[in-house]
C-alpha cells in the first residue's frame, strides 16, 4: 500500500511555509503561495523507459 504524507516545511529559498507531498518517501509535489494564488509544483520524475516497457507488456 502506498503511503501519502504531507509535511509543512520552511525551505531556505522560500519566504513562506510550503506543504510538501511525499509518496512512499519520494517528494512528488510542493504547494506554495509565493504570489496571491496557490501554486502546485510537481516534482515526480517518470522513468519513460519503464513506462513504455510496462505498456508494451499489457
């Protein structure tokens, strides 16, 4: 079962707090409000070779 965790953090390169979203120990997104709107930055890296290989196997 996958575990989703939300951590409130204060990164040194940000003026305000952010919410980091972690999936099974890997950061997949960050939510911040550097401007007047909430912004979601996705940090999930996708291994295209594995994705294509898996797709071809189906």
